[in-house]
């Protein structure tokens, strides 16, 4: 299983840390740099973060885990993603989900009630744009370069359908290995039943913090404060020792993941080295 690291785009820090973090992660051999998406929170935007990381590196993958697709104008999102993929040399993987926080939808002037319908429409637009084809009524294609890989997030029947119809695989956000395995098995089965060639790719996320436990827990409590007391469960569940990391990696690999993105909770550049020393 490949091991990746998240960018600190949800953590409070001076922006230039993102550049050094990306460079250090590439030097230490991580597969990809991941992001977490949100609107109503003082985080760094997903596309902007991945663009900065792309410019600072030359080999490491770029992965949105997950981008809250119905929040954004779909033609712009498809064009931006295609451009980023092309200019980074084909390094972009889009992890895409529907989102679930009403304040994000209100802030963006988008309908939360219609997010599933809008997700399906966006995926169709992305398919057209990434293929270099014209959208209905347009004189030219929106983009002619760039074809990001797509992973679909979510555990609903609709998420499984979207994975099989539109994705190269599935991404698990905030799920345990025990929760991941049934989804991996189901998607693989429906993938083959639908006649898709090859095998779907499976990725997942987990939080880590190898220093400053108070800051680590505080970051997660802040980000997940809207969940009430459950924010403490998430804060206490981050991986905080080399042994915990190694056990989690083994469990996720046995559950069927091809890639695990370990997202930071402490905005300290040394966390990249601490993680690399613990997992490689």
C-alpha cells in the first residue's frame, strides 16, 4: 500500500509553510499530497493549495481528499482541474464528494437539498471537459489538455453508482478499516458486474500527530466542532505514535486500500520527517 501525506491546508499557519511541506514530502518519498475541503472555515482553499504544491514539486502526486463538488460551478471546476493536471504533468487525482455541512452550501449560494443531482451533473460535465469535447452550445472545448483521475467519496448507493460510472476508484474519508472493507468488496463486485476493465483504485484518510498532542487535539476539535461531543472522539482517535501508525497501515492494507493519506494535525514542518521515519 502506498503512503501519502496531507498538506496542512486546514491548519492555522503562515501560508509559505505549504511550499516547504510539499517539498519535504516529495524528498521523503510520499506518494501524494492530499487536501481536505471546506468553505466556512479559515482553511486554505483546495485548488489553490494543490496549485502551490504542484509548483513547488516535480514528481509527487496531488490529491483532493475530498473536494466538495456541488459547492462549485462545475464548468469552472472542470477547467481548473484539467489545467492543474496538465501543468503538473498529469499528477492530479480528484477525490470528489457531495458534502454535508449546510453552512458551506449557504455561503456558496448552492442548494444542499439538490447536492446529489448537482453532483451527477458536475460529473457529466467533467467527463466532457476532460475528454476535450465541447459542451452543448459552445463553439470550442473548455479545455483540451489534462485528464485528472477521479475517485468518488461517500458510502451511499449513489456513491457506489458514481464510482462505477465515473470514477477510477473510491476514496474513504474518516472511515475505520472495518468500515472500509465492505465498501471495497461491494465496489469491486459492482465494478466487474458493470463490465469495467481492470481494477478500481481505493484510497483512504487518517489523521496523525506525532508531537504537541494539545495542538493536535485542538486542531481537530476546532475543525469538527460542529459535531458536538463527537469532535472529541475524532480528536482522541488520531494516530500519535509510530506503533499506532504501523498498526493502522496494516489494517487499512488488509481492508483493501491501495493508498493511505495521513493528514496532519500539527502545523510543524518536522512532522513530515517524523511521519516518514515512522512509516518508511
